C-alpha cells in the first residue's frame, strides 16, 4: 500500500479509483466492511482502492482539548488498512483552512477533478465539509454529474447494537476490553516504547516492562488485565497493570502500563511493543504491604493462565 499526504498527481498514478471516505479510528467491524467492499469493487472495475482520511483527527483542530482519544495511532491504523488490501492511503493534513472547504467544492474539486473517483464509499452517517454540511444525500446528488457511483454502507450490528467508535471508547473507559473486542473485530491494544522503570517489579519477583504509550491513545480503565504481547515472532501471555500503582505512589501519580510477561526471558528496553488486552481481571487497588501485593499478583497470574 502506498501512502500520500496530498491528492496532487494521484489521478495520473491511479486511474479509475474507488474512494473510501472517513476517519476510520479503530478500523472496527463497520470500517472493515466498508473497506472490504471498496477493495472488491475496485477490482471489479479494474481500478484502485483508495482510502481518504485525515491527520490529525478533525476534532483536535476544530475543538482543541475536546478531541476524543484515539483507538489507534497512525502507524497501527495504516497497517490495519493495508492488511485489508487497500492500494492507496491518502492521509491529508487537516487544517482550519481545509475545514472551511464547502462540501460541494470537496466533491467537485477534490473527488472529481483531482482524484477522478469512479466510485465513492461512505458510512451511513458520514459528514464532511464546512460545518459537516456534506452528507451521503449530497454525494448522491452529485454522483451522476461527477460520474461516480455512490455506495453507502449501512450500520454493522452486533447483538442488536450498532458498531461505532464512540461505543468502543466508552467500553474501554469502563474496562470492558472483551466486550470492546466484539465490536472491533480484534482485541484492543496500545503500542509504545518500553522504558526504564524503578525495577520494583523485579524486587518483588515479577519483572515488568514499563510502557510509555502514545499520549493520544485511549487507555482502558485503570485495573489489572490479562494480555498478549507479540515479541520477536512469538506471542506471550501476560498480566498488565494500567494505572497509578497506589501501593507505592498514591493515586495522584501519572498513569502508566506495567506488563509482566509469563514464561519470557529477555530485555525489552527501547523496543516498541503492542499490549493486546484480553479481559479485565480486577480493579486497581492499594495493598497494605508488598507481601499482600505479591500474593495478589500470583492469583492474577493463575487467572490469566485460566487456572482459576
């Protein structure tokens, strides 16, 4: 998959594109359905599949400080879209100037003139252009004039619940990682670099990898989780603590992620790893002594292994 930050010269390189529009945060089951149908249609018309999205999230520019935390960082989103078979990812910088683009101009100037879209794929509730005035209905109105077919993807429903990034964010904020996975289509994960900690885990007999996650990403609610961590081609079961480690630091310290990998020997310092959350084992709490914490960690490990 090729990645570009501008639509200039795209039409010459990729004639007959089928274009998918959206933010695609999380690349959840609804996004996956749109992308798979986009890729299949591009092959059918002997064209190329192209995803048009923005970075940063438009809300981060339009409403600084109020933007929702991300479910995926740029690299993870790109990799997931690539695995779905997309030919081109157009990741355009979102600015206040671009936000003023009238939806009609976006259709005629960008989709039609610059991209030469032969098909356009959007979700049923997609909005675009100045103040979000652009809708699937407007795209349909212009489709004949601009010579593209419009494909509006209906909501994907799991057990009578519509899949959405908003729903998934709330589940993660509640610590419901297993429930979130049902709507994502994969186990939620965070990615970051392993940094040096205070080695307190090692002194307790449970060495941990201290993760410095991307600050824009949403962490699950504070608590202890069973996790899986891919390392050097193998995947290790582990126990992760998300939170402030109140037994040693009090509840006002900065949240972090500590992961104890089971059956792993090695040094992860400086490596970027992904921590995939399987289920929540318990809430984070303060223990009266390090010995009580050690006893609880042993119980957490048994739960993670499925023994208790």
